[in-house]
C-alpha cells in the first residue's frame, strides 16, 4: 500500500479530530440545556413529543413510548417539543394546561442546567493539577492578593499598589476572582485604574493607579521588519502579510529595535506606515494599533484545599457570568464592533483550535475554561427577556403569575415567531462573517 496515502489519511484524521471534538463539545452544552427542559417536563407529567439535538432535517431518530428522540443535520441548537407549547391543546398533559409555576420551572431549567454545568467545569478547572508536577512543588489556586511586582512596575509607585494588597474592586466593580483583574482592566483603555484594596486589615481607595501600555496582538514581523502575520483590525486597515515596513510616521525603520521603539511612542497608538509591497511603495495613514495593559504584578497562589477550590470555582462562575452582561453592555455602547462578534461557526473554530492544542500538549485546562465560559454564556443569554429565548417566555408568564390571567397563546406565539426569525437572521449574518474571517485568514482572536 502507498505510504504517502497512509500519511495523507493520518494527516486528515489529525485535522478532523479537533473539529469533531468541537462539535461534540458544542453538542454536549446544547444537550445539557435541552435535557434541563426535558427532565422537568417529564417530572411534571407534561407530554413531550420530540427531543432533538441540532436543527434542520432529521438524520437519526428513535421513537420511544411517547417521545421521538432525534439528531438533526445542523449542530447549531436543539429543542424539546412539548404538547401545547406553541398552541392551545385539549390534552390535560399539555404544557399550556399546567400551572404557571410549573411552566416557569420547565422553561428556566435549561438555562439553570447550563449554569450548573459551568460551575462543575469551574470546579474541575480549579481542582485538577494541570501544572506539570515538579520536585518540591504543590498545585496552587490563584487569589486576589498581590505577591510581588516586576522590575520597573509603574503601578507600584508612590500612592499605588503594594505587595500584600488584596484587590477588592477595580473601577468600582467587585473582584470575584483573578480573572476579574485582567478582564476589568482591559475594559478601561486609559491605562489608569481606581482600586479598592485591603492592606494590613485596612480598606483603602487608590485613585488613578497608572499602568504602562504597549502594542499587542494581531501583528508580528521578522528580523528584516517584514510582516509575517497580521490579522483582525490591522488587516482591515490595510496592512498585509509580506509588507516590509520602511517608515513609521517620518522615522526610517532599519531594524526591529527601531520599529518596536516607534510603534510604542505615541500615546494614542495611531501611526502612519510606509511599506514596500512587491515593487510598490504604499503609505497607510492613521493606522490604529491595538494596545494592551502591561500587568506588572504577580498574584499570590495558595495550596489547594476543598474550601478554597470551591470558593474559587464559584468566584470564577460569578466572574464569567458578569463578563457576559458587561460584554453585552460594551457591545451596545460601541466599545466592540460587529466584526468582533463570533457565531456558531466561529465558536466551533475557536473550540477546534483549542482542542487541537490541548490534544498536542495534553493540557485540557483551556478546554474546561472554554466549556465553563460557553455554558454560562448560553445559560445567562437565554434568560434575557427577548422573544423566542427562554427569558422571553418567562417574561410573558409574569403577568399571569401576578394577575392570574394568561396572555392569549396565539398572540404570544406570533411574537416569539417574529423573534425567532430575527434571531435566525442575526445568526445567519454572524455566521457569514465567521466564514469570511476563515476564508480571509483573519481568525477569531
């Protein structure tokens, strides 16, 4: 047998495995959500007509005593179809004929199961010894206490942070875990932050603590100042792989040191680039470089115990949950653009990338972090009072709970149907953007 053929099959398998893992990963999160609806419907005696994973045409099905179990072609969702869920029914076991509190529990159970899944993923993430064991070392759990500062740290100046400070708040937002420290500081691009800390038993407010900033991400170059990789917003502004940088603003670029110095010089990080592209010389004006805050301190780690593992895991859960709503708020106020969003295709792509890296390194911490993030994201997002989402259904049940009068089913169904059309249209647009990012090589980071 041709060895090249075998090698090709093996290479194809190595590339397909991360995608398969990503689909199973996404499917598990969807299954948990739909199982929450399903199990409480069964517990309350509601007739369930179908339990399906995926959307579109059915590819596998099995008829149970009462319920049809199905896997559908497109792995982008799932559903539990209950009798009387979308229209009136005379069946006493129909969803529409149940007490309002039972219907609210059934609807809320999907998101609740996702949140529980997120908590479990966080517990595994914190408890597992992901670090490679070394002599005389023990696995540690991160705290919110500063252990030490790097040399030249700007935040450790007079009136700033000190070793031993426990960070309680950043810019007025409570710190539940070490993840909050990086997330909350990246939300504020000014480079100055307000900290509430506990120092030697005393609570202090530190105003406008300065941190250094540097250009970061989406841009790399070789020793000859030729761009080897560019993506994201910089690619949108005209820079391309293979461009040779010869000037930044009016400064001649002769080596990496000069280039690094010039792209870190301006406070607004906006530059004019002169590049050679093949035989052509091109000038790009007002190129906005991405910037990141330089975290100049190290967080204290403590030996793991049952108590601090559980408290840290719940802290991570609160942190990730708040990230969902803060990110949504940031999107609405324009801090993130449409191109920063990722839909099902983008999510699967990111999961596949992380799965591939995890398989190579046998380090699955990132997988559990992503699982927690997506599970909590889906759980909380579904509770938003938007038509067609679980939160939208719950919203229509509130008047019934208070006034004991149900909103006519047909009107509610019309509103949810319209909401579903809008959501599918939005998902289609986002998915088209995902596919364009894959084709153009922009990526999702």
